[in-house]
């Protein structure tokens, strides 16, 4: 992988996000309870998906493919 490549950036961003989530999820789940915690987790996943799709659509319309 080349330094500063898109693939490398995505991997670093994903590992950072998933790492923080793995540390915070058990605490949040224990504080809110199983049902509410899972509902909030699913809601956050849906919002994240919608946001990412929105960003991809906008970048395609504007033909911006890099930072």
C-alpha cells in the first residue's frame, strides 16, 4: 500500500472508529440496559449508513474523489 493512499486512509479511519466503539460499547450497554442499548446501537448504525451514503452521493455529484 502506498503512503497516503485512499485504501490506507479508509483502513486507518475504520480501525480508529471500531477501536473506540469496542471500548465504549460495553460501558454504554451496561449503563443503559440490554434492550435500550441495542436499540440505540441499531439507530446509530442506521444514521451512520445514511450519512455515509449522503457523503458518497454528494462527492459523486461534485466529482470530488479525494480530500
